[in-house]
C-alpha cells in the first residue's frame, strides 16, 4: 500500500508528518510526500518518507515538505495533471493536512477521480466545521499570547491604547481567544459589526475612571490595526499605537497540546486508510478519534463570538 501525503505550513505539521510516517511504517505502508502541497502533486515533486527522514522534527514548526499556493489545482488542466501524477506513483490514496480551502479542494479532487482520501484539519483559524480543535490553533494562540503579555507591560507603564492585528481572514477565532486569554478590552472581528464610536466611548469611560491602558485585538479580515488606531486617536485624543503580529503566529515550536493532537490525528488518518475509509477527515473530541464526512468542511463552523465579547465586557 502506497499513500501520498500533502501538507500545509503551520506549527504541528512536522509532528503530524512524523506520526503519519511512523505509524504507516508500523503497518507496512509506504508514504510518498509531495513537496509544496498541491503544487508538488501537479509537478510530480516527491520524496519517499522513512522513519529516519522524520527523526528530530517533532518540535520544529513549519513543514519539512514545504508549502505553496497552487491556483493551478483549481483548473481542469491542473486537476488532470495531478491525477496523472497520482496514477504514476500507483498510490492507494491521499492524506491531506490543511484548512478549509485545502480540504475542500481535496474533497472535490477525490470525488472527481474516485480517489480514497483522508483529511487532517490544520488551521490557526480553527474554523473547520465539525472539528473541536484544528492542528496548529493552540500554538498560534500561545505565540500571540506571549507577545501580548509583553505588550501589556508597556501599555500599562506608558498609559497608552494599543491596537494589535492578528491573523484571521474570515474567522475571528484567533482574535477572540488571544483577547480573552490576554485580558484585552475589545476585539474587532469578521463575525461582528464594528462601531468605532461606541468603542471610543468605552475607552474614554475607562480613562475617566483611571484605567491606565487599553488593548484592542483586530482580526486582519475585518480591519487593519493602523486604520483602527488612527480612528481611536482622532476620536479620543489618547496616545494610540498599532502593532501587527503577522506570520509570526504561524510559526514556532508546537505546544504539547498540538504535538499530542498531531500524533492522534496522524495515526488516525493512517488507520482510516488501512481500514478502507474514504472521504473522511480526522477529528479528536476529548481523547476519542472520530471520522467526519469530508464534505462537512463546505459548511461554515458556528462561532461563539457573542459569548466571548460578553466575557470580555464583564472582565475589563
């Protein structure tokens, strides 16, 4: 049995690759890794993965298989070439590690050509429907939290308003969790309307009561930190600074939680392939590994932004 492996690039991916390769070796299954994701599948850029090739990578961020955007995978020509590569390597199926876009593309590819496929949800946005926690989200939260804890010291001592931009194109999950865990005062996210005047009123009310600092977390998909800071400065007259965390949130050594999640998901994906499961993705609920229909990714994941904002209001 030969299985192809396609990955993306956030923290925990290498730990997942290690789990897939080593559990596959245990079951006598060969793993063919595709470099740079779907681009490697189209261009036939591969390498044979062995237990030795994944030694010492459990603590390293990113992906040893690299990652790249691949608009060609959305074209008929690209899909046909990818399928030809799949056939050339006599693969029994594919394991795809990725977020909504990657997994939705995987589902369409498997449906079009009848390919056995298992998905592993991995995204710092944690917005894959049906999945409690996607691989990499916990590390991204903790990377951002470490920066926010340091920034809080400066904000308090200099009595300033800080606007911090985090990643999150269509989802406010990362912004919510970082804001709540760092004790921030407000958030600006795609799931909720943004009223800058109302925010400034809250800031001025807190300022009048002697509150020394104020930190606002902004998801990049809703607004830019610079624009929000400019608006707050103009409305309140208070010293306001902006900071963009950017891609720092995608890297870093994975947390213990993500390493364990990677192990469970990676082994779970290999077992699914071995047992002949098709068109599923691996999910872990508590300590139980579940298999959900891969088409689940095409529906939006419910969001608890209102509950998070209510908590922030009570605690700030």
